[in-house]
C-alpha cells in the first residue's frame, strides 16, 4: 500500500493516472475513498493523488490532536515533498477546502490552481456562542456516539433530497469509518478557523464549487469566500447538497477538467500563433 512517513505520522494516499498532479483533500466525515468517482475520470487527464488526512482512513492518528488547519497543511507539504511534487493543482472539499486554503497561504509557490468545493468559513461565519456550541456538539458526538449513530444523525444534512439510495449508502459506509483523533482535530480546527482576512493574499486562479441545496455550508459561504479571493469564479451545481461531488460526479468532474485545462489551451494557442 502507498504510504509516506511525515514525522511520526504514516500517511496513506491513492495515486493514479498521468499528467499534471492534482491533489484531492476530503472533508470531515470522509476519507480518500469518497473521491472514487473523481479518480476514475480525472486520472485520464491528471496524476490524481488523494490522501487520508491524519486521523482518517488508513493514515495514523496524531500523537496530540491538531488544533489548527495549518498543522494539516504542514503534513500535506511533507507528503508532497516525499512524493517529490513541487507544483500541484489542489482541490479540497469542506474541511479539505480549509486545509487547501491554509496550504495555499503557507506554500503559495507550490499551487498552480486552487479548487474549493463547498468550502466553510468555520469560526469566521459564527458568533462566539454558536461557535462554542458547534464545537461542544461535535466533541460530544464523537465521545458518546458510535460512528454509525453519527452517520445516521448527519447524513441527511450532507445530501440533497435528490441523492440516490446508492449514494446514500456509499456515503454512510465511508462516514462510519471516522475516528475520534481525526474528528476532534477537525472540530478544534473549525473552531479556530478564520482565514477571511488572508484570502486576498491568494493570487492563483481559483474555482469555487457549491451544491445548490447545501445546508451545511450554504451557497452564501461560497459567495463570501469568492468575494475575497483575487482571481476566482463560482459555479453552483443544481439539485445537489454538501456532497455535490458524490451526488453529481459527472457535472463536478466536467467542471474540474474545464477549469484546469482552460489556461493550458490558451497557452497552447499562443504558442501556435507565435510559430
């Protein structure tokens, strides 16, 4: 199995395809398995790398739970260094989008294009009391409920009414794999997340994708982030929820391919004109 050692952490990843590297970062209740529909298609265009974040999937748990997304970003950088990837396309969903933003702020020279799917503003979108309540609810759930109970409790909020039974079952199978160390690390990081004032430092082309019916991180969250980024565009996928990439994989994948290939096509045209 493909693992890299980053400090005291063993990080699992999937890598398939050829071409420019595209790194996929999953959300709070998921792991690299959730990108199955993306890997199958995108590997025909890119070298796709999907990690299990620390405390998730087949990656090991951090000795001390993380408190900030920059800790995830540093581990991601360590993984990329082990894989000798110097310049990447970066795609993150939900909490993965928060990690992607943090990485882009810390390692701006390593990102060619940035894609944020159903991103969250975390603490920046909440008043102190609501932020405290969300943290306590998440910590209570992971301490007192079985992962299957957490999945049953959250899954309807993650999907739109249009989600198929197959998608519902797949999402549940992945969600019940969550572990306390990873879930708590993200809960604390969301509690501390406030990247809004830093977004204007990100100059790379950015794409924001959001499910029209996302009730976890609604479209207004994506619009707020889009307004702060210097070079971004927002695409809304109709009749889909927070897990729009799992509900509408064909639309999602097409949007990704078009965005990542756009500049290359223009560059190739310019080269041909110059001949």
